């Protein structure tokens, strides 16, 4: 059985921010599905036309390396006109710990 630390190393936090338009969730989820990344949790909101989404993703079954998936999401970011950031969960937790 995997430890919490091992699980954290195989998971990532993805954030999306930009002007709201249809298809953002579908495009991001589709890119992740193409590379066998599993969405564990997702939260989204729209505030005065600004779309925000945060995802917790399991990358343990992904068919590409972390950096390659980051590149794919950056390409998607340009096509959608939104900001997409992906960072390892352990880095995210370290940066935002209290």
C-alpha cells in the first residue's frame, strides 16, 4: 500500500484562470484523459465572468512524464486563452503550508 508521501508524489494540482467561455472544462479534462491522468477532485467557479478551476489529479497511470503533460497543458492554455498551471501536490503543499 502506498504511503501518503508516495501518493503526493504522483499527484498534481492544476489551476485554470481566465475569461469564461464554453468548453474549458471539457478541453482540460480531455487533455488529461488522453494521457491517462485521473481527476480525483475538481472545483470550479465563475465570478463576474472570470472562470477559475482547481483540480487534484493522479498521474500514476499517465503515459507521459510530468514535464510533457505540463507542456501539453501550456499548449492548451494558448489555444483557450486561459492560464493553466500544473504543479506537483507536494510542492503545492509546501508552498502554501501554514
